[in-house]
C-alpha cells in the first residue's frame, strides 16, 4: 500500500491468498478486526483543476449477526468535497466500478476512503466495504479540450483538401 496511510481505526489488507478481488492481487477492507477505518493519500494537485477518481468497491458478505446490515457504506472525500457509495452484499459478487469528481483547492490534496459503518447503525465490525484499484487523473479543462478539438478539426480539413 505504497503512499497510503490508515486513518481512524483499523483496516484489513487482504493479500492474494484470500483475495476475491478484481485484479487477483490485493485489496483493502475498510472495517478492521473490531473497528471501522479508512485510508488516505496526499498527492500534488493544481488549484482549480478538476480530477477524476476511479475505484472498485465491493463488500464483505459475512457478518457476526444475522441482523447486521448487508449494505456496506463508504465515503470518498477530497478538497472539502465528499460522496457516499454503497454496495449490497448478497453473496460473492464482483467488485463494482465507480467514478467520482472533485476540484482541487490547493497544491496538495488528500484523498480519503473510509467506512461509514457504526455500531449505532447495527454494524458489528470486521465485515465492511472493500476497495481496490484506485486511480486519480486530471481532467482537461473545457477550454483546453475545445482548443484541442478545433485543432483536430482544422488538421482533418487540411488533410482532406491536401
């Protein structure tokens, strides 16, 4: 987990021995043995630039009690913005792909993923949301994209005439 730090509780880092993940390697389960946790990473950004975060999410279908919720909840946060994601565990389903956008507000941004399980909501712990394959990409600004498209159209026109 190069570059990632554990925040607020514990997590489980699942290696390939137990892995049912997307790429066959490893994934993170955000509910550790007895507490609900998260992971975070800080990276360079450009203030005002938009970024796309893609990731895979699943949920551990096991539970300590029959009444523990099957809906696994996770929050993604960066640059003062956040969105909640959910995954309904009804057997060993594959990871689901998700996308989230944020705009940077400084030259460094911390991206966080954390479990929203709480004892008050009926969660016992240890069987929470799973996270894999996180990718962050800068999104071209609309003005730059428009200029690129105009340039490509002009080039195509030149080739058609030439």
